[in-house]
C-alpha cells in the first residue's frame, strides 16, 4: 500500500521531464501505464547504454511503470490509446504527455469521451515551438554566468536542471488538477512549457530583478557562492572540498575552526552580513588558503564535522558511486533491481519517507510491451479472443 495506490495515469512521453513525472507518480504507488510503439519511443536507445545497447537512461526513467506497445500509425491503435486514457473509474482518466496529441488524442476529442478528463501536457515554448533543456538554458543566460571568472565562452551545464524541475512541476500539476476534480467533478487541460518553467525560476531567484532594478548582468564568479561566502579549496593531499559560509552561524564556525578571526577583524569589515562576506571573498579566501594547504582532507573533515560545519567533497560520478554511502545500499532509498536486458544494479526508489506507509523498493522498468495483454484485459476489459486478434493483426505487441 502506497500513498497513491489506486490512481491510474496513462503516459505518452519521451526524454526527461514527462517520464520523470510518471516515474515519480509510480514510485508513490500510482499505476502508470506507458504507451509505447512496438519498436520503442524516441528515447528508447538514449545514452548511457549498456554494452548490449540497452538504454540505462530509459531503464532509469521508467522504473515501476507498466508498458503497452501499440502501433500508433493505425487508426485501431489510436482508438485503443484513446480508450485507455478515457477508461472509466474515479481514479482514472488522467493523461500525462509531452508528445503533442492530434486528432483523436487531443484534449477536445478526449474530453468529449470523458468530460472529467485531466490532461497534463508539456510543450517546448509557450508558442508551441520545440525546445529542450540544452536550448532553453543558453537562451536564459546561465551558461554565460557559469565557469571561471574571465572566461569568454559559454559553459553548458551537464545537469538538465529545467527538465528535472519541470518533471516535478508536472507531478504537482496533475495532483492539483485531481484535487480540483475530486472537489468539483471537473476535468481540465493543464499545459506548461519548459521555457516558461526556466523563465519563472529566473524570476523567482531574483535574477530578472537584478537586471531590471540594479542594471546588473551577473558575471562569472567561478566556484564562489554568489551573494555569501563559499569557496573551493585544495587540501594537502590534493583533494578539493567546498566550504560554505552562507549563514552567520556557518561563517562563525569557519572562523573559529580555522582561527582566522584576528585576521578577518583586521579587514575592518562587518562580515556578519552574507553580502559583505561575498564582497570580501577574495581577501577571505587568501586568509584560508594556507590553512587548507597545510591539512589533509581527512583532518579537515574531522574538524569540520565536529564543529557541524557545511562542506562537501568534489568527486567524479564514479568516485561518488564508490565512496559515498548515500549512494549505496546503506541508504534505504536504494535497492538492487534485476533489469531485463541489463542485469542487476543498485537503483533508487522514492526519496520520500512516509510516516504512514512503508518505504517501497525500487521496481525495474518494464520491457516495451511487457504488460500489453494485462492492460487490455484489466483496463479495457477485453477478452482473450479480442486481445489475440489485436496481437495477430500487429495492432498491439507483447514483449
């Protein structure tokens, strides 16, 4: 039993944001049914891939879902998908997609079949133009503020941040629409664009106002924490760590452990304000560099942890996976999964720990079409003869 047990969501999606939203719902207990083409969708072979070509990305984004494989080029296949989306039931009638539906799969056609249909649709820009994280991010300015100070070329971020944020906004949007339906019996189309999510965050973070009010086009500051004190340091053993003095308590802890109090007093500045620490960052870093250079990362870790300071280690992906216990079976979020076509590996379940529900283990992603027969039977109520006919005619495929 999970918090969303009983909810059914039909998903037609590709790449990051919408599949992430569906997986998040599935890991909270919803029955999320992916509609796939028999040959797989646009991201079925997305890197990273295993040695045999199986997509580790696809397996990661679709954990815990069911999959039905339908020939979407055939009218009978489209009719099956529409029937799945609009199937009866108080906890059904929810459609999540980032693949613009047309004709029988657009909102007017689907809502004509089920008036309380909830459809959550992700588009690229508000005008309907195509966009992905790696085009949106350059457009709103972050690559020009990322990287070492003085660099004159943009630096793209490897994390698809807008996709990740948008995926969670899709979850929130669907659950909010379902709450409205439960109260008033009304369905609706909820549409959001990837670029609007990024633009909204630019405003929420104060960056639009920084340009409009202060006339500032924020430059690069390297690894410094903008607006407060935070900096990376290399320790005596060559390991690099990040030290954060965002709050006054964090800052006072750094000063106490490193013993730079008299030297900071000599600067003649009130460093209790985070903005003042940012303005004095170069002088502060100059005071701290010798302290870190004289101590190993192990010694620094012991001193900082004992004082409850905020700091972190720089690692590669591989080192993080092999060294960090939070990315291991020590963390109850992680479980070994046996993924068909790939093998056994550690995968995360939901990060949420509920007080009224047991933490559910991670569930492998389905093979494409793995649940075709079961979905047709238990959602649409089709008999074995009709299911056999659909499969024999190539309308539906079973893994």
